[in-house]
C-alpha cells in the first residue's frame, strides 16, 4: 500500500518534526560526538530560537507570542551561560513549558464561567470549514442545545487537564531525571499525552455531533 503525503499534510508535519525532533537530534548527536552536557543543551536550546526567527522573517509579520517565546529562550540561554549548569537549561525549558500550563488553567477555569474557552479556539476552524453562516449556526447551538453545551465543557476539561499535566510533567522531568534522559522525556511528553487525547477528541466530537 502506498501512502501519499499531500502538501497540506507536509505543511502540518514539517514544523512539528522540526520543533520536536531537531532539538533532540542536535542534543544526542553532539553527545555522541563527545561534547559535554552543557554545550549540547545550549546548542539544542538554540534551535527553537532559530526556528522562531526564521518564521518571523519568512512571514514578515510580528507575532507577539513568537516574540514572547523567543525572549524567554534568549533569557534562559543568558542565565545558563552565566551559571554554566546544564540543569539550569533543563529547568529553563520546563518553565517555558509552563505557558502551556497557564493555557490549561485558562481552559479549566473557563468551564465554570459562560462559554468554555475551547469555543474561542474552535471559531477559526469552524469559520474555515463552514464559513460565516456556518459559524453563526454552530455558535447558536450553545443557547439551544444542552447536549452541545455539555459536550464542549467535557472537551475543554480534557484539553485543560492535558495541558496542565504536560506542564507538571515537564517540571518533574527537568528536576528529577538524569540530564541525558531529560531532553527526550521533555520533548516526548506532549506527543504522548496529546495522541490519545486527539483520538478521544475526534471520536467524541463525531459521536456527540459537536462539529460544524
């Protein structure tokens, strides 16, 4: 059986492979070449900064989230250079990952107040798929359909809990694991959590008729 990779799939998978795989490849490749942990972590930590800069140059658009991530990466690199401690680099990575934890807290908190935050996240996807009329019809279901409201709350709770779990796992790995084991665990944490969650999301939204 031949698997065809469409340009759309490539556009989605390539950034993911770069963000997750390239830092690991740099770290473990340099370790195999004999460099010490501090230099390997320093070079692998520079990879996300370079990718953010390349995307800013290519899009020619100021992305404030990207600038925030870039500033945190650079601050962490400066602190790590000053301390010379490889564990500091790992902890910096973990605290950068706490941005996802804050998103998780936002998602969880939104469930009890009005419309869950996942509705805000979904709006652009619904608009792209169904257009403005489809978006209005989808959003109108919130007032008309109790099962729709309950389903979106369940999904928001699931994604919020997963984001918070990933942030906690990142901190635990950075502080507790051996330095050589921590980069792999930290980079694979979110894919391991997100893969079953995404499967649940696809099945649940179809069965509960939550899609536009």
